[in-house]
C-alpha cells in the first residue's frame, strides 16, 4: 500500500468514527496541533566472536496531528482521544545522517481533573500505532536495505503523559512513548541484534 493511500484510509476512518459519534449521545471535540519529539534509536548487537556492540542515536522531530476527544458521559471526566499525525525526524545512526517520515495513530484513554473553570489536568495512557513512509540516510534506505541493518515499517508504542487544558480551547501535551516491537530483529547461531525506539514528545493543540 502506498503512503498516500494509507494516509487517505486512516483519515477517512477517523472522520467516519467522529461522524458516527457525533450523531449519537457522545459529545466530541476536534483538535489540531503540532509539536516536538525526541526519540532514542537504540541497537544492541551481540556476536559470538566479538562480544556486545551498541549503536544509538537521538532523532529530533516535528509533528502535526488532527484528532477527536470523546467523552462517554457528560458528567464523567473519562475520555478517549484518537488522533492521526505526521512526523518528520532527523538524526545520526550508524555514522549516517538519517531522515525519517512516518504516520502515527495514538489512541489514549484519560481522566480530566478540573482544577478551575479555565484550567484542568488530564493524565492519560494508551497505544500509538506507527507506519513508516521513509527512512533514508546517505543513499541507504532502511526500509529497502541491501545490507545487514534494516527496519520494519510498522511499530507499536505504549505511552503515558499529561495534557493541560487552558481556557477550554488550548491544550498543552507532554508524554513518553516506549516501543514494544523491535524495528529490527535478527537471531542466528553466531549473532543477535535488536533495534528499539522510544521517545518524548511535547505539543500544543487548539480545541475547536
């Protein structure tokens, strides 16, 4: 499936879910935002004749997202937030300058604590699904690699964070995501390798 078709499929699914919820008893809130992320790409390799080796790199990134926040009961502060986002990241890995583009789909469940009329805190936790569009560095494509190191496109993260809501329309988000699925995994009688990703994000969104 091409990247454009994947974007259209996810966007259509999100909008259909929001439309269905809007016609029922669930109130909804549309929000659009952007932010910064910092991911640690960590590769651990163990060779029978050469011991353990570690490769790592910090990838800085910027992202934009569009999502809906569903409240199941009007007087119950429990909510479900579903978003679709695009992220571009860049960093150094395996002595190469690498740039990555991917889509992510976080599904978060949280509880809103209203501190004042125009201020609330919402701790949340949930999963984030990732699909890589490109991962390239110095004429090397990690998604279509011809060498020993490559990356899978799909990944799953487990994350938690807190969102701060101001004046009912401004949302500040801080969170951490831990990769559950290795981007690369290889085991042979003479070597073993694992590539994991995890990172922080901070963003600002407007609630319509």
